[in-house]
DNA sequence: AGAGTGACTGCAG
DNA sequence: ACTGCAGCCACTC
C-alpha cells in the first residue's frame, strides 16, 4: 500500500491502515515502517501523521532525512508539516481545481482568488 | 494478569 | 493554531 503512494503525494498512517482494510491500526503501520529495512526501498517518507506533520521529533535525523526526500520530489515541508490539501493522496485540491499546474509560490492561490473576486 | 510504550488519532479547551 | 488527554492496538517485560 505504501509503495502505491504516487510521487509528489503523501498519505497518513491511518489512511494506509484504512486502505488495507485495517481501520484503527495506524500504530501498526508505524511499527511496520520502523521494522522495515531500508533495502526494501519503500517510500516511507510519504507517510505522515493525520494532520500532515512529520512523525519524527523535529530536528532529529529521521526528520531531516524525510524533509530532504520530500523536497526532492516537490513536496514542501514548512514548520514540520505538509499541506495535505495540496499533496494529500486523492485530495489534490489544486490539481482538481486548476489542473496539473504544479507548484506555485506561497500566496499565489489567495492572490488568484482576490483577482477572481474583482471580476 | 497488569503496566508500560509508541514513525497514531480525534476532540476538548 | 497549539496543547492536552483519553482512546487505541500490538507488543514487551
């Protein structure tokens, strides 16, 4: 299930559990990830907490590594968290509303809405 | 059996 | 938006 998370998208422990038919088993997903060797080459870094925050302690080695890997595929982490409305699996709001416009600078969305309101 | 632990969640303040 | 806290499940001691 984790291997199926598309590049540039993220999911959560709970969502992964749900998708494999194991509701309320978020902690089990976390355990599996912890026990999985790096050689498995799973995109573990695409799994976040339900609110979009990185599960590792801020500043820890795992935390920094996760930020680095996410950034490498265009997923910005700010204040330790990812915008799920933008990068969440199956809830790619920008993609749905505006097409695969990819990445815009902060505030671009607001500015666009203001412009639309003026018309 | 009972208490403690954690790459988690949802909700109340 | 942030912090606690109870609830949760699968172990471990």
